[in-house]
């Protein structure tokens, strides 16, 4: 059983409108509502691949109730959110039918009280110590009220429970948590540059490892993934550029890395899986879903280059 | 006890953003969530004035659950929605902090099945026949699936139960229902012109009465209300132009007219109440609320001109 943590989970709404014109009234022609937040997206991809996965974090209010119910309906997903008095945030993506462009409106999320944070820590401790927990992913931004050192605490708790931990966040929460020595961090190029001050992937990943991360996997958009790990350094690229919607591609890459971590796969295989899942998500018609046929096809065709470290 | 019907009730969200820029991502700085839909707004104004009021219509899904819970928390409001399998719609008003302008996104609402519509009719029949029901207001648009003659049916059922009925809708549902002889219709100038083909208020209200409405109260924006009734014709105007947000001003006017109808007030008093409530709603800082001090002040100062019909 893998575990994903989404402290600022969301109910994601997509509104289709003919064209968004500020300061006018629009009839929304189609509404899609689905559970969201990075860790929730990762869990959904894992479940679709056939893995058992538990989701935790916070859920509250009417939106939180819908989030719990919808996730509980998904096969292989166990829902273990801690309660919060405020309501789970919504995100609204307004999609222009004319241009295909989207306009994003993100609610801030509920403010978490110290007592709610303490109760979540108990839930999390119990989950990481549960027999059969094979890996944990900590994903996304922190909601208001959660201390900036939250992920550092969660990384340490996972390591103390001997559960490997992957971290996908940015800014100060990432900086603090890297020092707690997570097994994997997965920043994009911009997040990695913000952490290290370096824009060149080799230097930046080396610096991030020096700061405490055991392995650094930088996502480079169409160029795939660049990984620096205790076992060596690799770049994994899709065989050809993939056209489509990049929403959720990063979360699919995390699902690939996390399942590879849980299974103890060699790094080149983990990276191939992550790149194939990510590209299959870009290629899928619905945002955040992945196309299974594309995934299975790409899995054998991702080019992984690099070298194993000297023993 | 007054009754308001909102067939397409809503959960109204207001999102404050610094400025809405299409095809970019926005952090929403403030979220206001409240029960909405015309009949729900009317009920809230009535309750604020100290009246007991029952709300009915349809509510469903996670949004419908929040709608029921929030309304049940309001004093003097009894919640009697019929269930619908689909989810109650949301409306999102995106308010630019810079300009104060809003961009409106309205979900279509759930499709009502014939069985759900039949079950609502039973609920409605029971409510209009309940001893102590003094007046009913039928408000707003029809959700998908509800027959276009719905309001005609509801007007007839109220009249059969000897409960006076006010109708506030537009287009074909209004045209059909006027023939069923509602006690009051409250179109705005545009809706009245669409019904009658006349833009001049005297001619248009006369034509609407000829079509079946006992009394026609046309809302003329800053010019107040123009009423043609079996008792005579009047115009009621606020003593001075009111600056502010007109959202909900029409619903406040309906609340004034409905409570006047329930109490059997003389028409000039009903109109003064409706205009004072409407202007006090425009003047209130929060959209759809009314300012009580402004209301009480205006109530004595609304100018009602016109004449009583010959006996």
C-alpha cells in the first residue's frame, strides 16, 4: 500500500464556456467536477495502474464531503483525510471552447488550526507505521495555518518509520524539507533553480543532493526527466514530442517514481515508467487522465541515457 | 407562513481577485458562499424582516446539501426542497478588486426527471394546502427537464388552494403562466416588453393584465415600480437616486410585494415597502443584503403617485 499526502486537497471544477469575456455573464455549457490536489492526482494514477493507495491530508466542509465520497467510490483507493473545520478549496478552470485556452481561479483553502495540524500528525504517524506501507509521497502547497516546516517533519517521520519518501513541493517548504533527507525530490526546472540558484540541470541537481535529497529528479517538460541519484545519473526522454494538455503530467511522473520506489525498481526503469506515464497524460483527451495504450507503447520506447555510479 | 419556490436554486459563490485576466492563473483572495436563486433570496429578505417563510424547489448533490444546511441555520426559514439526483448548480461571480466589475459564470443546473418533477408537485400541493400558508412566490428560471408550462400548473394549484400567488419569471414560462391568472407578476421593463410587445409601461401593463395577470408590477430600475392593479394604478419611486450594487434588488422588491400581499396591505403601502426594500438592497455593502436603517428611513419617504380605480 502506497500513501499520498495532500495537505491542500481540492475539488477541481472545469467549466466549458463559448468564450470568456470579463465583466459579462456566461452560461456554463459543461461542468466537470473531480477530486484534485497533487497527491490526490498521484493516487488516482496509481490506482488506475492497479496499485492499492491511501490518500490523506485535510478535507472539510461540503466540498470536503464530496471529495471523500468521490474518492471512496474509486477502486483501490482508501480515504484517510483528517478533518478541518473550514471547507476544502475549489479550483475552477474556465475552458474557452473557441481557443481551448483556460483561465484558472484557485481558492486559497481552509486555514488549519494548530489542533487540526496536531490531529493530522497523529493520523499520518499511524499511516506510515502501518504494516504494508511501502512508500509515501508528499505533494503540493501548504494550506494557510500549516507551519512552513511541515514537510520536514513529515519526511523525518517517514524515515523514522523506515518508509521511503518522495517530496514534490516548492519554495520554502521544499528548502526546509530537503534538509530532512527525503529519498526523492521531483522539482521542475524553475523550482530547482529557486532551491539551488543554478539553472543548469547537472549543477542544480548536484547542489540539491548536497542539501540533503538522496535523489533528485528534475522534470524538464518536453525533455523528460533528469535524475541524479546515489546509483548514478540519467536522462529519460519520450521517443517523440507529445502534443496535448500538460495538466497533471507532473503528478503522473510522481506516480511512476513512487511505484518504482515502492517496488525497488532500478532507476532507469523508474524513470522510463515516469516519463511514459507523464507523456501518456499529456496525450490523453481529458486533463489529468492518462491514456493506457499510449503508456504501454511508450514504456518500451523511452530513451534512458546516463551511467551507473562507481560502486 | 409565506412560501417561496426556487426550481433552479443555486449555491452562489463570489470570488474576489485583484484583476481577472483571461488565460492566466488567479489566486482568489476571498470566497463568499451563500444560498442563492431568486426565491431563496426573497425568503432571506422576508426572514430578515421577521416573517416565517418556507423555501421549496429542488436541491441535490453536495451543493444541494450545503444549500439545505445553510438555509436551515437561518432563523425563521423552513427548508422543504424536493430531492433531485443531479447536483444543485453553482454560480460564480468573479469580482475585480481593481474595477469593482464582476464576471458571472452560471452552471446550468441539474436535469430534472419526470419522476422528480412529479414528486415536487406533491410536495408543493401539500405546502400550498397547509393551514397558515398566506402567499406563495414562484421565482426564477426553469432548470432543464422541467416542462415550460410548469409555472402555469403551480399558479393554478395555488389558486385552487385559495393562496394568493406572485410570479417572477420571464420568457415562455411567464407567457404560459400569465394565462393561469396569477395575482401578481413582477417583470422588469425588458421582460414585460418581451411578453406584450409594448415598451411603454402603461400600455404594456394593461396588455399583461388583459393576458390574465390580476396585477402587474413593472420594475423600472432607478424609476422604482409601476403597478397596474384591480384597485388602481400607481408609480412608486425612491426619494433620491440610490448608488450601489443592484444585485438582488428585484428579489427584495418581490419580498416587499409578497409580504404586502400576505398581509392584505393597500397597494400604495405594498409598493412603498417594495421600493424601500429594493433601494435599501442597492445601498447595502454586501450584494443581496439590505440595509435596515436605509429601509426604515426610505419607507416613509417613497413617493407613491397614482389613483385608485373607480369602485
